[in-house]
């Protein structure tokens, strides 16, 4: 049987899983990068990819320099371990 390609890269899986576990917390990309020990440049790319898929949004919050990373409804329900259809 052909090997199924994963829908998410390993880093994207890790980030999505982390965000789902911490749903509702005020997390910036810096927080996520620090928690998961991912480089700043790398986390930006991962979040851009998740945003393109409609799984996260970057929310501007008053009095906060960095945008907060929020899961969309699709992001909350997404399976980080999903295979590509």
C-alpha cells in the first residue's frame, strides 16, 4: 500500500497539538516557539502554513505588542495526525 503523505509537517503537527492543548490561552508566536523549542524563523513559517489552511488566526490585541495566535473552529477540530486525502 502506498505510504500516505502527512497533511502537516512534524513541526506543524507539534504546534497544532500544542495549540489545541492550550486552547483559550493568550499565546504569542514567541510563547509557542519558546515552549516547543522551535526557532523564531521556523515558527513564523509553521504559523503561516496553518493560517493558509484556515486553522489559526493572528489576533491583534490592544496593549499587546505581539499578536495572539488563536485556533479557528477548524483548527480546534483538526486532526494533527491526519493524512492527505
